[in-house]
C-alpha cells in the first residue's frame, strides 16, 4: 500500500506518535479503525458504575424542552 501525504503532516504525526510512545503505523491504524468502526461497536462499551449511578439524578418534567430552555438562556446571556 502506498500513501502520499504532505511532508509537514508526516513530520508532525511522527512527533505526535513518538510523544504517545507508539509507532506511526499503529497511530494511523488506530485512527482508521476508529474512523471506520461500525456504530454497533460503541454499544459494546461497558457503562461504568459511576455513570450508572448518575442516571436519574435529575428529574425533569415529561414536557421539558431543553432546546427552548437553552435558547432562552442564550437570549438572556447576549442581551
């Protein structure tokens, strides 16, 4: 396989990979894997106990419109 990339990009990527203590090949492989991974893989990520405990902490009315609330907040902020 041959990839043609900008030389400056390659140099920055080499520095980044070195700082992360991984090879440039591994960095590119991880990026492409992440980019092309099916969304079903995301569903397989376990939910930590902390996140589970946070679920249901805030009780909002069924008709709560967060978009409207946020819009009101921004309107007030930028008056």
